[in-house]
């Protein structure tokens, strides 16, 4: 049998060093410090995340823009708008998707939500700024979901099969020869095309888009803060503040105008 002898001195040592514990006040101080640090770091993290999404949006719109420029180079004309048969895969979206850019992710801005899309009654439907547009296989845009908008002024109109392309007084006829770096080809938006004009007044709100608005109401959206991605005829893209959209050369006769957004 083994006997263990208790050492009295060890008991005295233990009594001299009681268990260490935080007081309630110390715990509250630590929690307060953590809360302060989180309050300082979270806005920075949020800004970094927003910046990352804006950069991804610029990458996406550059790829789409490259498809438009390749089409313009290959066919030596602007994008067609076939009013006689919009379901014949002759609209800009099926043309690009079939021949130039099939990657689905490139069509969608990371700040949009594909579930927030569709139109009830086109003229009255109200969609949030982060909405995507979409179509089914039988529609004139094909089975595509996207969030970028073509500048309608770079489209020529074809009214019948085999007919010559016609151009309105404001339409660009040759992007490559007409100061391309000044011409916006694509922008963040909530429908497939838009015809902005600097004479338009500021939309009532830039948090939603109304179906009947065919101009700035489709693109002057609070998608990247109060800015959107815009791609130009020379291939470059930039995040553009909403008031600066009125300064761009959207069509042949567009006169830049300075506006302010409250």
C-alpha cells in the first residue's frame, strides 16, 4: 500500500496565489474596446467590398463592350435594331451571346440580384436599382439575364428582311471614326437598351426604374453608390457618377448639361 504525505508548505503556497478572474467591470471594458474596434473596421471592410464589386462590374462591362466593338469591326456598321422581327436572333444580345460572349457571369453586375427581375406591365412596372432584366428562349433577347444597357443611339434600324439600315438624325453611323472615346456604348441599367438625352430632367428617384422611361431613367441608378459602370467606344470603361452622365456624348447632337443630384 502506498501512502502520500501532504506537504503543508504547498498548501500555504496555494493559498497565497488565488485563482485569477476578471471582474465585471473589466469584462465590460474589454467588450467596449472590441465594439469600438469593430465600429472602426466594419466601414472599411464594407467600402473594400463595394470597391471590389465596382471593379468586377467594370471587368464585366469591358468584356461586353469588346463584343460590341468586335461586331462593329467585323461588319463595319453599328449594332442593328431589327424592328421587323425582334424574335429572329438579330437583336444585339443574341448576336453577342451567340458569336462573341457566352459567359453568363459577364452579363450581370455583382451588385444586382437576379431574383429581382421581370416586368408586370411594362409601362408602369417599378423595379429597384439592383434589378436585372431577363428574357425567355422565345423572346427577342433570348434566354438571357443581364444588367447592362446598350446605348440605343448606336443602333441602326432595319424595318424589313433585306432592307437597308436607316439612321435617325441623332444616331451614330460609324463608331470607329467618330471620336469613339467619347461615345458611351454600354452602361449599368435595368433594361436592354436606352436612349439618353441631356435635355431630360433628373429622374424622380435613382433608387428605382420605371418601365415607361426610355432614357436616363433606365441607367441613372444608385447601383454603385451614386454611380454606374460605363463603357466607351475606344474600349475603356469607368465608374461614372450620376450627374456626370449628363456630360457624356450619348448621340450625335447631344449637348452636355451640368446637373446636380440632391
